[in-house]
C-alpha cells in the first residue's frame, strides 16, 4: 500500500478509536500518533510508559519477565531461581533463545527452570525456610554454579518474605554471591521496570566486587551491553569488534558470565545495544567509574558501518583503520546480498510492533533491502525511545504505543503492509489474514540478525516470508465477497446439522 | 526531594536524568553556572523546573544530586 498523508493517518486513528467508550478513547488517543519529524520531543505527540487500559488486550509482560527473562536469565553460569509458584518460570522457560556455550546442567544453566514451587502453606507460613533449603540443595546438586539470583514472583512481595536476609546468610555459608531481586510482577506498568530493578540489583550486589583488584588492561577494552545473543546475535557482533582491534571484555548478558559482569568496570568504553533495558547500568558506570557509553546499531550494513565508525572515533587511528578495514572486507558480501534480495523486496511495506528497541533499530535494515516501514510501535518504550524513533521514521507514518489487539488488527487491515514484524501472539492472527509475519522478538527460530553475517540471514528470512507462494492462495477476510461467504457458511452449518 | 543525575552531552550542554521516573531531558537553563557557584533553579526542555542547592562546580560529570521539584511538566 502506498504512503498515507498526514490527514489520512490521523483519520485512520480517529476511525479506529471510535469503538471505544469516551474515557478509553481519550486515553488511547494519547498513545497513537502520526509521526512528525519536526517535533523535537516525542511527548508532544505521543504518551508512553503508562499503565495499560483495563479491559483491552495488551501484550506487555511483567517486571519479573523483564528481570528474569531479559537481564538476569542469560547470565549462563549463575542459577536464577524463579521464587514463587511454578508457572511464571515454567511458561517462560527457554523461550527467548539466548544461545550460550557450555554444558547445561553442569557449568551452565540457561535453559533450565529452577523454582521454589510455592504451595498454599508457603503463602500462609512464608517461604524463607524453603528458599534456604533450596539454596543448599542447589549447592549440593550443581557445585559448579558461580552464584544464584533470586527472582521474586508476585507472592513474595505480597506476603513480605525477607529474601535479602536469606540471601546474605546463604551467600556466607557457600561463599558465592546470592542476589535477591525484588522484581515482583505487579511492580510498574510493564517489563520495563523489571529491567531497571535488575540493573539496580547488579549495581548493588555484583558490579563492585572486583573493585581494586588487579586487571591486565589494554587501551582497547570494551564491553557489549544489552545484547542478549538471540540466535547468536552477540557472537555476530563481537567478531566485528574484535576484527577492528578491540578487546571485548564482557558480554551483557547473552552468553555472559558472572566474572565478565564483575570485570566490566575495568573497560574503557561501554557499547550499548539495547538502550531500553540497560541504559541504567551504563549511566551508573559512567558516574562511578567514568566509563563513557555509546549506543550503537548492528542491524543492516548502513547502520553497521555508521556504528563501527562512531565506535572507532572513540579510539586511536589503529582502531579507525580497523573499522574501515572491516567495512571494506564485508562490502562485497553485503553487495551480493542486496543484489540478490533487493529486486525481490523493493517497495514492499512493513509494520512493526516489538518491545523497546527494535521498532526503531531494524528500520535501517529494511531500508537497505529497499523496503519501507510504514508503521511502528513499542510495547514498553519510554519518551526517550520515541525521541529517537521520530528521526528514524518517515513523516506521517503511524506510531502506536502499547497497541491493543484491536488497534493493531485494524491498523494492519487498513494499511495492508506486505509484512508484519511482531511476536508470537500476533503471528497467527495476521497470517490467517494472509499477511506474512516474522517474529522480531525471537527471530522466528532463526538468527542471528545482528552484524554483517546476521544481515544475510535477515534478508533471506524476509524474502522467504514475503515471497512464499502460500499468501496468494489465501483470501484475506476483507477481500472476500459477502455473497461468496454465505454459501460456505451455510454449507458448514449443514454439515454440522 | 528527588535524586537526579546531571550530565554533560557531547556538545557540552547539561543533561538531566531522573532515575525514579526514568526521565531523560535536556537542561535549557541553569541559574548559577560558574566555578564557585553552581546550581540553583534549573529548567528542563519539557518545561519542568527543579532546584539544586547552589554549590561549587562539580569536578566531574555525570553526578548524582538531590534536587527539589518546583514545577513538573505534564
Ligand atoms: S505478573 Fe506475577 S504471577 Fe504473573 S508471571 Fe509475573 S511474577 Fe508471575
């Protein structure tokens, strides 16, 4: 579908809002906007990070999801205990595809689910004893673990357990760190607060553990922050940094270890990929240790080259040459990828609805393939994310914050993009409409998408989704003739009778 | 009183961060900005104003401070 004008976009928003009762309409109107590049501050056009409206379908997660699932979970040599009833951990287990190397169950524990499995009696009498017992059992069964984090689920905060005291006592007994994290699901409006709480707990319980210890530093030490190694993303990023001459001391937190996290305060520069989930700790290190941080974007060759140059600009000529060498080395490979896929994808449109970073970070990668992003939105972004998005998106394109199931469906029905990039909850709704969808949370069981190697896979996947012949065999509901519908419905009814 | 963080951007302007609400903004004006007297009333890009007890110019940025909210935007 061709571009909408500002008036058309605004009319579309109004039309979609019409079904809501007045109060809800007023509330939701603040979260939907037509992009206006002249606006410096996003808060003038869009409201974000507010409580979801009761009664609508939101796809947000909880603070526990933000802490256990995103920030802490991928740290592979620690055991992350989902403290509370069993469901929260079990239903989110291993779903995020944070790849790691190691022997699961022996020295790494990423895909396992550890839980205190609360029962009624633990709610009534408190679960501290159970937690202490669980810590002792972990130490006995998995002696090679490097530490434990206690990820609180909702009931822990409600019944007022003192997990800090248990953690301190247990840590002393086994001489390994135990980090209590107060990330109960009811805190905050989305998983975003969970990221913040997790960052704060790393700051308070982990980060200063090696202060004052000797460290063989080089002038080129950096850390990768906010890359969760989904499908191998961090690996595809890391090799580029190493090729240009930098030394990656730590990876947060995809394929990361406790030791790496503890050594981060020794680096010269923090490289921040997911701004939303880890800007907090970067700010802290900037203040306490004087380590500057830099946001970068490794999606698509244009942004990668921009980012590599920006990173190199922080170092001496040796690194600057290294960056140019890396860019030149991958240039032919990228040209080949674009030559192959651009003719097939040119002019296709995409609508995105993802978490807190990718709705703006992947725009460049689509543009490298000649595709156009006509609508984008975040589940749990804040104002500063939208500030950064406004510049990336075309004028009058649609922005939606914490979109409801209904809104997203209506927008996509009306704007008819060639591809939707969103999550599993959206996937089958749109595919049944005849619109291909790629999961942009987990890369749809593919990946990596970061870095030069990732772009080749990204381009192939997008082509595979869009050019699949099955979409032309399906008639989306809005294209079906009402007459044509009735007989089949009757036929179905008859069959049932 | 709120905990805030005042930083300096690449171009040397002051920036403001309020961890509690995860609010990041530019500081458009600062009442006192000299070596021996720094702080006072600060005005944010979003229209909010805060008051930092006037003090000597901090040696390093970013720095965490206590500030009083005079007038929050929104
Ligand atoms: S909201 Fe509470 S109960 Fe639900 S998944 Fe999150 S921590 Fe568990």
